[in-house]
DNA sequence: AAGTGGTCTAGACCACCAT
DNA sequence: TGGTGGTCTAGACCACTTA
C-alpha cells in the first residue's frame, strides 16, 4: 500500500479500513480457516507494509464483530460457531428465570424446492432457482422451545443432504462453517406475535392458537451476503427472547 | 495517576479503563451536561496526566456505548436522547415494510404507588418505598403501536408530576436527562408473546385476545444502576420488533 | 488561522503462553 | 526463553469546523 501512497498520506479511505477489507477478503477466500490462527500482528504488518498499530486497528473491528478472537500470548484466531463462543451471539432464547442453557438443535425435515419471487429477492437469487428447505427444532432441557423453517440456496450447499444434516454434531451455522467454509457473521431479525398453527403447535407441545413469538431472520456472511432465511416460532411460556441495548461486553 | 504509578507500569487495571471510570464518574455527577462538549482530548490528557492515545482509548469505549459522540473539528459531546440520535438505540419498532418512523409518545396516566417485593428488587429499592406509575402510548403515523406501563422510583424523580409529563416535548428518556440529569445509557429487554387484555386492546385498537408482543425492559444509567421498569405491549400487525446481530455501525 | 478530532507511525515495556 | 497480544507514550500530519 505504501508502494502506492506515501506514508502518512490518506488517499481515499483510511489505511486500516483498507487492511480490514484485505483481511476480510482473505477470510472469505478461506486463507485462514475457522479456529486457525492468523499470522502474528508483526507478520501482517510486514505483509501489508503498514505499522502494527494500523494492523491492530483493523483487527479491532473484526474482533468487535466476533469474526476474529484474540488470545493474549497465543495469537489471533478465526472465530468459530462452537458452543460457548459465537453461540449466544445468534441464539437469544433464555429461560424465564434468566438462565442460559445450551440449545440442542435437531433437524426433522429436509426437502428441495424452487425459490419464489420473495425468497429469491431475500437470498439474492433469481426466481425459480433451486433452494433447500429444512425444519429444525431447538430444545432446551427436555422442552422444544422453537421450530425453525430454514431456506438455503441450493447452489451454495450443493452436496448438502438429509443424511449430512441429521448426522451433524452441533448447530447448522457450525456445519455451514466447517463443511462449506461459509461463516455466518451477521443477522437481521424481525419479531412479531402470532397465533400458533396446528403443525407447529404439535411440535412445540402447545395448543393450536396459543400465542407464539415469530422471528424472521436473514443470516449473512462477509460483505453482507445473505446465506440463510429462517422463520422461528418460539414458545415463550417458560422462555423469552433476550436483548441488551447499549451493552459493551469486553471492548476489543 | 502517574504520581502514583510510574509511566508504562500497569498496576492493576489498564490506565485507559481507569480514565474511563473517571470520565463516567464526572458524567454521572453532571460535570458535563447532555449536549455539551467535553474538554478537548489534549486538555483531558493534561488533566489526567496521561497521553492523548490513552484518553482516546477511554473515550472510544464511551463512544461505542453512545454515551459520548465525537464530531471531527468540533469536539466530543455528551450524547442526548433527541430524535435521530439515541432514539433508535432504544426504540426497536419498525414498520412491517422496514421503514423507520419517529414515534410520538403520549402519557395518558400518572399515579403514585408503593413498591412490591419484585419491583423493589428490580429497581434497587426496599419494598414499600414510593414509586411512580405511568401509562404511555407510542404512536407511529396515526396508529398506536405500543402501550407502555412504566415504573420509576419516586425519590429519583421527586417533583415529577402529571403536568410535567403531559407537557413535555419528546421522549421520557429525554425528560429524565434534561430535567433530572439522569442519562439512560443501557437497557435489558425480555420479549414474549401474549394475548392482549381488554384495556390494552382498546388502546391498541385490536380485539381482546389478539396476539401481542410483550416487552419487559429495565433501563439503566451509569454504573448499571436501574432507573426505569417498562412493560410494553406491542401490536405487531403492521409493525415489528427489529434487531441486528453482529452489526457494527460506524466503528468509533 | 487556530483548534478539534482522525490517522499513522515507531518504540518501549508488560502480561501471558508455550517450550 | 522467545513469541504473542496488550498497554502506553510521543510525535507528525490530515480533515474538518469555526471564526
């Protein structure tokens, strides 16, 4: 970069944002795999011809987004979707008394379909392109607290099969990450109240017509690329959706 | 601070965290009022006998939490609860089509009461201490989308009256901030689905028993001190609760 | 022109981890 | 002991605002 612009001169964007872009690029290309360490900060500084401070500034951003994880004395690692790590970043259901439990997901249905107009739009596909549909349960303790209807682009997950999904160990996001190198890093959710339909009610163990929380999520990988659509129906008798506004965990 | 510990030597906590603590202290004591500018970074560096870098690191944290706002060329300001600023930090209801509208709050009921055991616990009071109860409407366009039941400690808002609340201009948080110097900086929310009760249904314009979103919020000021309890009942026909996971707005 | 925050650098030293 | 990230400093210069 300093080959192009003299040191200390900002051309268009700040240097650290450019470095951040290059790091994200390498991550999305799989140069560093989930769980693996990145080169040390001094190595990265050499590689991009910037100072360590600038490297740290770029990494800071990715650490805040939980895309990277720093461990003092060990290195900087690509974040994974293993339990206790990014889990609660994407799972906001807690017990009524506030206790967090590990959800146990189970996929109970798998089928292929074609995208309608709305689905295509939300997944950046063309209407009629092939998609995968799944139905997934989230269990906390012995109770099923949520039923997820999931939609994926078939092309992104070409060899995904019912067998693979059923026999996986861990969450779907972990599967996307380890098997397809697709790292879910962001999501948008829309919540509303609804009355539970019969099939879902049976799975949740509530009466048909019981009030349920409906969550529409779009999950994204790097560059805000949408990867998965998920409609979750949550039984909020006994569990709640938890959110913190303005909280800062351990800053960087 | 360097009078006590030699430069470059970390004693217990990092220096910038200590500076952050002192800044928060001054904020909570009202040394710098909402909307006003803090001393410049170089002045603060002199005041606390640290380098500008350390000051910036401390301010960074507070900016991420939206407690402070930086404006290049102008200064660093205490965040306010004016519309377009912290508003959407604490208001997550959007129109079904994703459009954000400014809510128009109106308080329709005001009374005094005594705290029961649970309320006391959540507000850090003793059972039997005096509290204020309010009922508040949130309007978007011509529709009432939420009914809030609010509880405050009477002692914190000693002279608060129905008149003041009704004649205010803006949100309650803005009132707390400007009139009482109490700055809401954080909140915890728990969401669940419920069936709408009769009185609330009438206010929302939905049938009794319609599915509604129920939000239980604890709003806090500095040092995680709870200030306000709020139970919001939201009509999610036409509007939704919106949440983003892993988003990073404009980092610092 | 002066003052503010924003970026970038270079270097010293600390804390932690692995060996 | 050597390598990693974490903290703190000092200084130069850029970008923006205000007067």
